[in-house]
């Protein structure tokens, strides 16, 4: 019996950890589904933004950068600040784990963490108000505004080049959580420069304002990183072709299913995207669907992976197809968004 060739041994010695972890692992999950698995996707946003701001003189080494985050952007920004001799101040969501907080503090970041709060809408609003208080007291700080500043789109052009090099002459579709909008939008725009028809499939939790599901409540939802409790300017609705709304239980089923089927330990947004991509790929077999896996599963161990026995079987799940937001309903709805500019125009 012949054994497969051993994997290539990396030959690059990186000068900083941000270079080592930014490139994803590309893992084929099926004939037309490929996972882009990151340790932390937001390295692209933070690197691209900070480099642009340094280049145009908006910030200088020694300045303090401040922003609000639910976890992975905070860690990415702290790493980039470490690289470029910048100070970092994070207004952390109540959902930021002790593991992430410890890393931030060791990297030299100042961390203000919001008190425990079941209503994550209140958590996001409190974080923004805390940033404003800091800026009033320290006008020399630079607010990164990851939710609103388009500078966070810039770094993903490099990711698009990497994808095209790895999958040459391939018709692609992108399946990603919406979140701040920068990663999904920043990836699909340069891909559309080569194929304008490249679909963008966005993932939302119920309760997010970004695509009109704020009237719903999902008591178990971990909204951070997938949806939004406040409007984000970086969410450009006219980039999205299709939107899936999933409950926590369905996203959990996807995350556990991804681990069982492919041995991939990834976060809740990746699980939701995996579930949606499997359904979408069956209906569009001519395109290779890129599932954006924004982070690993470590911060979801207790809430998701420790409860694996409760997980639904993803093979038994399917969405309700709707024509308008009036038909939106849990646990899983899907709608052809058709690049409408705003939720109320759908």
C-alpha cells in the first residue's frame, strides 16, 4: 500500500507572528466546498488598516489605538500594535474570554471589559459609549472604528489574491458571517474584479439589525462576530446575493458537524457558514463555495463544544426559503437578497 506524500515543510522564517498566522489553511470539504480556516481572520483587517494609517500619517509609532471588540479583532489589533510600536486600548465585550483577555494584557493592551450582560445589544451600546468617553478625555487617541471605517476593507485584497492563486480558473462563491461587513465585502470585491457574478452569501443570527431580524430574540445567541445590535456602516448591503438567518442551535449543529465530519475545530460563525454552504453548494454545483472560518473553536468550548451530545444532526436541517422579510422566522430562513442596497428595500 502506497502512502501519501508528506506535506510540504514551510520554508519561510517570519519576522513577526502576524505574518505567520494571517494566511489561512485551505481545506476541501467536498467537491465544491472549500474552507478558509483562520486562527484569526481579523489580522487582515488590522494589518491593512494600520499600515494605511501609518502610511498617510494619520497615526505614528507611540500613538494609542482604541476600539471596541468581541474578541478576535481585539487580539489582531493588539498583535499589530505590538508589531508597529503602537499602544492599544480595547473596550471588550462581556463575551471576551479570560484566555483572550490574558493575551491582550500580556501584549500590553489596556482592557476595559463590560460587566456581564445578557442583552448583547446593551453590551454593544455600552462599549461605543465607553469609547466616546475615552476620546473626550484623551483626544490624541485614534479610534479605529472597525464597524464603520472602510480602511478595514483594504487588507482583504491580499487574501483574495491568495485564494485566486490557490484556486486558479475556478468559479467561486463566498459564504461568510456578515459581522462588521469588512471581511466578506473586502474579500468579494477584488474577486468580482475577475468575475462580477461571484455570489456573496451572508450569515446572520436572529436579533441582528444588519439585515432586518431585530424583532426576533434568540436567548442563546452569541451575536458578537456574526451579527450586530447597532447599525454598521461597513455592512454594504448591495454586495450580498443571499442571506441566511440561523439560530444558535443550528449554528451549533454546523460547528459540531464540521468537527465530526472533517476534524476541524472552528468557531460558531464557521459552523453556521458551513451549514449554509452545504445547502447552497447543492443548488449551485458549478461554483466552488469558500466558507470563511474566522477563528478556532476555543472561545466556544463551554457554550458549544462541551454540549456536543445536544447537537442537532445537520443532515436533517434545511432552511425555509422566503421572498421578503415579512416571512422571516426561526430557526433557519434564507432569502435571495439580490444585492439590494438596504434592508427596507428588500
